[in-house]
């Protein structure tokens, strides 16, 4: 399970996440949707322990990224980043359209949203 409670994060004076809370059960397939700059990647970096929230807490399998043995935590978390090259696109993706719109989803929030 991955859960976040009242997460806040800023890059300097630029607040990216404000009071974000969520819970994803083990085995649950979940996507993160949001506009460019809404904090999707930041949220994943917090979950992986690459960034630390300015306030709030994030747990993966009951452990925070800063708890105890970093190697043990690293066994719980993995990420594959496609970047701009080698990026795997869904069949409905279009470069000129926002992928969430192409999927028939409407995102009305500036904060990232988890969709299960």
C-alpha cells in the first residue's frame, strides 16, 4: 500500500503540492492525472524518497522513505522513466492534445489526481 497524508512540497517559493492525501491499496492499478506542472512527478519522487515533503508523511508498505535502512526501502520501490525518447505512449495519445482529454477524462484541478 502507498499512502500520503497532508503532503506539501515546494521548489523554493513555487508550491507544487498542497495538502495532498491519498491511499492506494496493494495490487490496485492507479494512474496519476494532472496538467503540466501540477506535481505528478514530484509526488512519485516523494514516494521513492528522492525528495522530502516540507510537511506531511508518505508511506510505502508502512515505511516512510526516511525510516531505517535505505536499501530495504529501495527493495520496495522501483521506477522506469521513459523521458522524451523511448516514451511508451498509449494508442489514444496525441502530441497536440492533452492525453487525459484524449482518454475522455476531464481534469479540473491544478493538483494531481489519482484515478483507479
